[in-house]
């Protein structure tokens, strides 16, 4: 009899245990908001962080983009007549806990597009179109861009880590970044080109070569691949657009296709809302899956967020905090998609946190204040 009673008691205890809450994924057109207390944050400290963010808007680019060519050189694509003021979203445990500004406006996000290109590369790798990341691109891309002895050994990994040292011209811009008219204030000093894989250099010409190489493999416009394989599955809006340069068109299997860029340095690029950027950030926070649908393999996410040999805390077109120097106070596992003008998707897996901050200044300090608001 005693054993029977004990068994009943044990059974009652098991039944009483609460089930673990399933991770939340916002459905299309919806996103649940929760109070700071509901997601383990202090409301007063969080409000202090928001007020700091509101007060720290970047001065460049100017609201009317009038300084665009001064900073970056001659435009190759369109640019809006104006941009939004600083705005952002703070997401914890998948829920929106705070937002400010015009978070629905699709603005250029500059080099955040590079992390999106990395995601498209993951899809090409998963399809087997890229056999191995350490294979030379020339093995599969035969358009003349990798024919020289130097470019012949450039690998997919080299491109993803910005260590390709690829030499050449793309859409009227040379890879050396030399020339004031072409590159404006971003012009670089001449230097000796090193072997592919031997040096990190942040270089949009080489990234645009990488984007064209992905297009050659996929044989489908990159924006269409990104829409079908990433943005539609995660419930993004239809307001974003990946705008090509006016001269960036090629013929693939008899079809004229645009090759998009990895930023908005020379116009064009990814124009997207903070809400859609937040969905993209949540996808990467959740290890590349959206609910029960795998989009980016966990193996690729791990590689993409591992520092390269030469980069300053840089992975596969993602910024990292491996040494703790990028964002002091944030875990070394944090990573970011980051673009000129203070366009940032900050991802903190340790704290289950995504922060989107557009047109920001002093973003590291802003993130520090958000982290300080976390209570558990």
C-alpha cells in the first residue's frame, strides 16, 4: 500500500511540472509586444536606454544624402531623397519589448546587406552549388573574373571573410579603392596586393565580385533567392527591395539579370524596414531556423560567427565580439550585421536579445545600456 501511495504522489508531482515555453516566432504581419517585466527587464533602465538612443542619431549620411558622394565617391545607383530619423526595435525572447521612431520605413541599410549575402551563400552551399568553401571560385565560375594567376586561387571562404585580395574592376570601380572621384573620402592609399587569404580588407568592390559569382551559380537574381528562401519563410513584408546599380546587368542563360551589391556605398543596395531587419536578426539568433523550418544550417551559422585568421573580429560577412573589444559589456558570443550610417542588427544569443538600431551614433554605448536593463 505504501508503494502505491508513493507512486501516486510521484505522478502528481510530474503532472504539476510546467511545460517549457516554446520559442516564439512572429507570424506574418504580426508581432507580440510584452512589457519589460514579462521578459526580465527593468522598465526604468530600458527607458533610459531608449532615450539615449533617441538622442544619438548619426550626422552622416545627411538626412537628404547630400554628402553621399563626398564620403563614398561617384554613385552607380539610385539613392532616396531623404532617410528616416533614428529608430529601432528591442526584442527579447522573440517578443518586442520596446520600439521608437519610424520602424516601418524601408531605408537603405548599407553593409547590413553583406550579412544577407552571406545568408544567400549558405543557401548555395546547402544546395551543393558551392561544393566546398575552400574550393577556388574559378572551379565553378567561368566568366573571366578569375582567369589571372592571382585570382585563380581565390576561394569562396576568402570572399566570405573579406580576405580574397581579388584584383580587377567591377561596375566601373577598381579593387584598389584608389581614385578620389570614384571613392571620395573612402579612397585608400596604394599598397602591395598580397596572396588571397593572407590579408583582411573591407572592400566593397570585392564583395560585389562575390555577389556576381553567387548570381552565376544560382542562375536566379539574388533578391529573388533571398525572398523565396529567407524573407517569405520568416514572414517579412513585401516593402523591402534590393536595388542594383544602373550598370550592373549580365546575361545568364539568355536572360538579363541584375547583380546586386553588398551595400549602399555607391547607391542602390538593400532598402528595408527595421521590422524586417529584426525578423532577419531573429532568424540568426535562433541558429538559422524559423520554427520547425531550417533555413540556414547550424553548421554554417557556427562557421559564419567564428573569427577569421586576419579579420578584426570578423566572420562570414558578420561582425563578431570574440575578443570583447567591439562591444564591451556584451558577451563574446554576440555578433552584428552592421552598415555605414549606424545601421545595426545586434544579436546576443547569451541573453536571447536582438536590437535593431538605424541611423545610430555610439551604438556600443546604447547596447551596453540595454544590457544593463536585463534583470534575469
